[in-house]
C-alpha cells in the first residue's frame, strides 16, 4: 500500500485536530503521517520525515483502513509490564526525593532493598510517570525570609500595579548588577556530539544601576568603580528630576540603600514625587528588574561579548540602550 485512500473532509478535520491536540505524541505523529500521505507524500518521504521504517508506515495505513481513528491510539496494557509493584514505585519516588541528583545511588539502594535487578531506564520511566523532570536546581533564600512580611508586600505591590494601570502613578523598580568576562552559561540548541564553547576569563567588573517601570521603560548607569551610597544618591537625584508623574520606586535592602546618606535624601525625593518602597529582606522575586538582569545575561548578550573586555562593554551598552525598543519584556 503506497498511499492511503483519499480522505474525506470530515476525516481530514479529525486528523488535523488529533495532530494538533492529542495528548500522546505517537498518535499526533500517526495522524500527521496520514495527512502527509493524503497530500501526496510517498512512503519513503514519510519514512525520512519521521525516521521510521516502511513496515511501520504500512502497518499504520492498514490500521487506519481497518479501525479508523481508534487504530492510531495504542491500547492499554501494551508493552512489557513493569517489574515493580505500585507500592514499590512509591518507595522508588521516596528514594529519589532523598537523592535527587544521582539515580545510580538510588538504583543501588533499590536493588539491595528489593533484591531484584533493575535498570536506570526503569527508574526514569517511574520518574516521568510521577511527573518528575530533570532540570536545573536553583539557589534560593526563601527559607530565611519573613513569610508574613512577604505576603503583605505582595499585596501592597498588587495595589501599586493597579494604580499604575489606572494611570495614577508610575511603578518602577531599581537594582544593580555586575557583568564580567565570566559568563552565565545558558542552555542552547546544539548538534549532537558538538558543544558551543563560550570564552571565559577574569576581568574588571562593569556595575550597572538600573531603573525599569512596568512598561519596560529602562534607564541605566554603568560604572567600573565601586558603587557607594553617594553614587546611588546621585542616580536617584537624576531619576527624581526626570519623572513626569508621582512614582513609587521599589528597592531592596542593600546596605547602600539603608545608609544615613541615602536615608537623608528620601524626604527631598518625596517632595519631587518619588516615593521609596523597600521590599522585605530575601524577596528578590518581588523586584521585576531581576528579570531584566537575567534576560541580559542569559538571552540578550551574544557569545561574542565574552571575547574581550572591550567587546563586553560594547555589547552590554548596546543591549542597555535598546531595552524597551529591540529588547522587550511584557511584565504580567
């Protein structure tokens, strides 16, 4: 069978819907193979597109002719049954929770506990069935913060956001971040057996002080020297003189934001319409400028920026100048 019989309009619609939204990827692929055949694709072309053999395609066509849509879905109970019981699978998950970084250790412990040979593939299939995924572990200071103060700040910021949407205030965020020739290593699509290598070396630090509002309007200052309270005060003076409406500025509790020199200027800024709102300690997720720093370091700075200090300055300045123009974030 080189091609399936010409599909009716109803069959095409049903297959297109299965191809787009069926929860099983194999069924989605099978529906697409039938649509390709209906469009004139030969069996070798379908084999090449999905990296499958001719017999697989012929079997698919036969099932379609005999069973229709139901022939594209695997019946329950197919495949080799798992050697572990449901109770044992629960024990597997508990072991993984204790040792989430090493399945080899989990495997050794389970083989000793159950007294039967197992494999990493069995453990992985149980992980997937339980909704576990392999992903990067994140550093967090969440356990150190005062949850009551954090929840209160979250509600206050929600009120500020609504006032910003209503045009009553401008809600902005301030923070500082550093950039050197030691890059943050991102994920990237790469060919099998090849690795993208990013240059890395020691260098001077470029310290960036930034202001961003919820419409992604961004202003920044870049310094090669140490950031002191006096430097921050001058940046805030500039920002207070440029605002066009009452502005609430969210900041963290870094020492340069709580010094006597900084605090002595708060009243002057308030008279100009700039109100300082301090976040509770250990609450970086409430400051959306952290998203900006992350996007710059992991997405927007090209790999070529790490060739030299001059390249880093040039590429960083270009990104900073185009945030809100070429580089945008739609804050929720």
